[in-house]
C-alpha cells in the first residue's frame, strides 16, 4: 500500500443494499441491484465498468439523488450519520455543494452560458454563507493557478464559450472544491483533458483530497487513471458488483474474468491498406492563420498539412493548442485571416454560407459529446434521415431502405432503434448514431473530434473498429482530433502535433512515436498514464526536480 494511503478509520459514507430502478416502456426495472461499499475520510474509491454498469447512477445516489426517470427503491445511503434516502429535500440541499460536491463529465452542459466562470464559482460559497464574494474571487484565482489554468487572475472573467473544453473542465473541478467539501464525486472529470494537463489536474485532485482529508468517489473508464487515483477499486457490471479490492491487488491479481477482460482492452490496430493513387491530396490546409476577432491574437499560426484519400491523420496537442479551431476553419465556421483550404484541388470559400451544397456535403463532423450533438426531441430515424433529404434529396421508400442500411452499417438493429429517442440509448449507441448521420451524407472526409474520449474503453474500442471498417468499405479519409495517444497509435497513419496554435512536428505515425522526439512530443508521450500506481507521483517528482534544476541554472 502506498505511503499516501489515508490513515483515517472514520467512515464518512456507508452504502448498503442500494437498489435503483429506472422507468421505461411503461414499467420500472432494476438498474442497480444491491450494491454495498464504505468510504473513509481521505480515501478515494474508484468505480469502473463499461457503459451501462451503473457507475454514474451510483455516484449521484451517494448524494441522495436519483437521475430523472430513476428512483432509489431499496437500501441505505448514510453520509456522516445522515440517512440520505429519507432526508428531507432541505437537508439534502444544505449538504449539496457545501459538504458534498459533484464534478460532471460534460462541463459544457453543466455551466450556465450567461454567467462568467468566477461568478459561478462564487455562487455556492456565498449561498452557503462560507465566505464573501470577494473572498470567493480570491480563492477561485488561487485554485485556477493550482490546476494550471492560463492567466488564472483573468480567466475567471470569461464566459464558458470563451474557453476550451479542457479549460472548462478544470474550471468545474475548481468550482467543486470552492467549499472544501467532505465528499466529492468525480464523474469522468478528465476525459476532456489532454494528457499533459490531465496529470497536473489529477495530482491536484489527489493533493487536495489528502490535504483536506476529503473522501472521493472517482468514476472513470480509464484504467490507467484509476490506478493513479484510487486507494480501492470497485468493478461494476450491469448494476452489480463484480469485485472490489485495494488498488495494487486489483491491478496485480484481478480475480474475475470480466475484470481481466477490462485489463486487456486496447489491443486494436487499424487495418493496413495502401493509399489510393492520386495526383492531388484530398485536403490541403495551406498556411492558415486565424483568430476569433481582428483585435485578438491569432489562435492558428501558419498551419499547413495534407490529408489523402483513405488516410487517417491524427491532430494531437494539449487543450487550447488549436485542434478544434483547425476543424472550424476547414468546415467554414471560422474564416482565416491568411491562407486557404483546398479540397480535392478546389479552394473552398472561407465562410460555409458561401459554399455550395455539394461542397458542404463532402466534409462532415462527428463531435465529442453525442449528448449535445443530437436533438433529444427527434427520433433516430429523423436524426439520420435529415442529411439523406438535405444532401441527396432522398424520400419515401428509398429513404426508408437507406435508413435501414445505415443502421446495419453501424451494427444497430433498425427494428429496435430507429423509432427510439436519444435518451433511450447508451453513450456508445448515441455515438454510433452520430457516425451514421455523418456517413449518410456520403462525404469524402469526416472530422472526428474526440469521438471516443467520453466512452469507456470497451465501447471506445468498438467505435474505433467500426470507423476502421467504414473507412475501408467507403474509402473515407479521417481527420482525427484527439488527446489520447493510445487512440493515435490504434487509428492513425500520420500525426500532426500542435502547440499554441502552431504545428511543431508532423509525419508518419512510426516517425512521430520513435525517438528522437521534438521536446513537446516527448512531453506528450511521457504524460500518458501507465497501469502503475506509482507512475504519476514518479513523473511529477521528476518534472519538479528538472524544473528546480533549470531554475537554479538560470
């Protein structure tokens, strides 16, 4: 057991016989089936399992809360002696935010877009009478600095849409810490973060948990991350506990076959196939410089790379490096101040509103968060059917046949799923619907923006296999934006490394991942978590030692 394992024996949270039901198709059915665990002050419990295992449902139940359409039907949830399943709403309201905090997976869906980050940080502090707004502002700036937010004294005065997804996720982690709660539920808090930022945020979370003797439930599908964070790991499947043990024991000697299968994922490597002969690249980004306003500094500087037919080019870099902004330029959502976008030998108008329907059709996007990318009020047949009508003028029986073909291509039964709403699908199924919508337009290039980062590793591997198969069948090219270097190794042919709006290195995957590396590429590669509980502490100490030596040298 590591030296930083909590020594407190005081039980803060005790969950026993927890059963949770969900309502669908006119009846209640069990989704959590009698789960037990305890949590001591200063201890971190990792909850892992594939999509639909009940991780997040159990996490919010630890706050005495049931998601919409769900109810706690049996069992006990005792927090510091308070039975949350029978506590009044006023009792629970006083606890939530102040003594129990929650960090959600999707920061973009959790922040109020009409209020500045620092005001949303301060709200809970003021409402619970913990401090004044001025004190909360000062604390926010200190926490922003601790978790490596850029310009920590100023960034809080931005609105959510004015920061990157990774920065927004860090801001939400700081907000959860604002009242120094006794218990924090972290629900996939680093899935939107690049590996260089992730390691600092994880270290900060662990330090604060230890410093304030806070208990935490850490929900994740990333096994290497849970190895760094958790003192104990609980494996879940279909709402039931598979096994639970101390982290090192779980990593070294998992007892159940299902747990062993989780440990063995990420074996996928894309199909090797020779490139199609061509005289010009499918896409050429030529010396593009762009900013979000004329008065602002450029966010892209002299970006130049190519994508060829049936090729996957991975764009990697930390949060704010310009990966998604490059996609916005390609799709015409942001006009460059210099340079041009050439598709299949023809320069595209900078503004998508000036592009022909045929030009719009050729480039499609699949987004990171399927939840926010599809209309929750439309049935699946309408979501996928829209591009069939818009781009291909397809209606009637031809459209119905094509809808069935598309569902079969993404390996979902059309009879079961076409008439469902998004809320009736799992995260992985929703991402498959987004893939079907993209290929329905019959494009030549698909931009995949962090399409697997919100998915558990088993589901993510299935999505990568699906994308690989579709690429071979349809001769698609992919631009794959990701901060997950394991995904890059699995799916990419070539890699473009970006930092602060510039390309610092690009080349074939084998070249980029073979030494000698560019200094920043080396930082990225060294930041990929390993299935070793001591890895994070070792890397942090090495970097701090190196930083100290460099400071002494100056």
